[in-house]
C-alpha cells in the first residue's frame, strides 16, 4: 500500500510503498502500538508512518548513528 505523509521536519510530502494493510493501519490508529500492529516493518518504515520522516531526513537531522 502506498502511504503518503508530510514530514514533521521538512514539511515535504513523501510516499512510500509499504507492505501494510488497511486493517493494520486502523489498528494502529485505534491505539495499538505500531510495532504490534505492523511487526513486519522496519524501524525506518514505522517512523515514516508515524512522522513522515524518511531515513535520509532522519540522518540529516540526527546523524546516521542516531537510529
């Protein structure tokens, strides 16, 4: 599913095709922890869903070792 989010850091819209279902997104939005709702995602993919931040933006803000 293609997810589009606005980055909380840059304000830019980004899209990422991620292996998630609408049911998983609904569970997360209903209060389930994202790592429990979508255990197949990497930390970078989960961060993108939550904040719209791409791995490149994260590295630019906090350095590559911040993850």
